[in-house]
C-alpha cells in the first residue's frame, strides 16, 4: 500500500523522496516503498535538530515526504506548504497495482547526508548497482542466509545501516532494529539473547 500511495501522490519516475521514520519496522516499509515506486530516498532522523532536517529536505529537492502517524506533526512542520506528505499509516489498501517503474542499475537508490562537521552537510548518492554489488560481496563473505539474524543499531541516515538493512533483506536473514532511544544500553545483552 505505501508504494502505491506514493505513486498516486507522485507518479513521476526518479524523483527524490524524503523519509521521516523512527528506528523500527515502519522505517523499513518506507525504504522499500520508495524503492518500489522508483524513487530515490533521502532518510531523515526525527531526533535530529530541526534545522538539519529542514536543510536536508530542501537541499535534496525532495518531491514528497514519506512518513507515518507517529511523525506526522514533525513532518508537517518540516514540509510546510511546499512539500507534499504521504502518510504510510493512511495508505490503506493498494487497490489495483500501479505500473511499477523500471529501475536502471545506474539510477540513484538513496542519498545520505554527511555530518556537516566541516561545513554544511553534503548529500552522497549511491546507485542501485553500487548498493547491490557491495551487499552481494558483503553477504557472500559473511555467508549471510535465512538462518541468520542481524542487528540494526545505526540510524538509517548512516552507511553502517545500509549494510545491516540490505545485508539481511537481500539474503533472507532476519533484521532486528534496536532503538537506543527507547531501550537502555544495559538491556542490549538481554535483547540480543
């Protein structure tokens, strides 16, 4: 439903779409919806300073902001009247499947922004080909498979998360996001067991 809702709101192929999600399953839904719709996703962490989030949204040229009910208020603040919102929780039934876009290997999959420690944050683009190649090598080296469970500690705005997310999903492993915001560090060992 989320990918179809995104395509209904923004049918143009290849656009950039900002994502605003917590560190949980909805975040994965947002990523997959953007990719399925043929969009380039730009992740925004709801706990980042609003100035940074607003800058990333504007600088990326995002044509829409994909979010959920938990982040809708912040999404409205960031988007204002200029960027349309798509709420995955309100997407409902997909209905008839839209004509899915064909995605060229060299088209951008996502844009991650640097920390900005040496100035303004800069967007770094990764193509579908680069992501798939890197994850294939990573998965083969670690022999990741359906019997594995992979932790996801890093925010989806960092490269470290890319390996965990796609390493698990593209090799049939279980992906287990751990939210440092909701859980105490002392609970990590119990959670991992």
